[in-house]
C-alpha cells in the first residue's frame, strides 16, 4: 500500500512540476521553413533606400511547418517591441536578424514569431539578442508591423549572451 501511495504522489508531482530548461528543444530559424522553400535574401537598408518599391514584407503566403504546433521550443532572436510599459515588454515580434521590421522590411511570415510574455521582459534586455522558451503555435496573425506565421506563449525570455 505504501508503494502505491508513493507512486501516486510521484506521478502527481511529475505532472504538476514546472518545465525545466531540458524540456525545451533548441530550435533554429531554418526549422521554421518547410523543406524546399527558399526565403528571399536579406538585403541592406541601403538597398531598400535605393529601391523603395521593394521595401514591403515579401511572400505573405510563405509556408509554415505544421508539426511545430504545440512544441516546446527554445529559439534565439531579436525583439521588435509591440506592447508593454516603460519597464517591461509584454508582446513582441521575434525575428532572426537585427533590424528586421525596423530598418529593413519584415522577413516572410514563416520567419517571424509573435511572442506574448505577460510577465514581461526588462525593456533594456530587448536591445540585444534573446533566448525565448515557450510553446509554439502555428497560427497566422496580421498586425501593423508584419504578418506572422507563428505565435509563441513564452515561459522565459533571457539575454542571449
């Protein structure tokens, strides 16, 4: 009887324990792109200043990887702040390279993640690369800054360095 009670308690603790860093799978930006799809090249701000007609988000119908839906991921990237206050950012776009959506057009939707982090990341931590851990959702969203192909509910946001 004692063994059964111990097993039941251990099972309950396992299901109620918070996720650890080991529960999140390191994910690269290439993994957000289906096999065979080639994202458009990243060009400099000077290129878009010389060619303003090309300064729009490309390939709004870019394909996504459906198997990522519901996965626990850890992915690095840069923050494009959307919502928060003077101290914390609670909603942002995570992009694969510095300046995306701000200095140059947004990448295709399959290279942008809309992150919601109610706890908020310190404002000053959003100017360098970050690691984001959370649950990925394959869900399109259209916003003022960009169309995204993925959304993520963050458990943690930490400096990359």
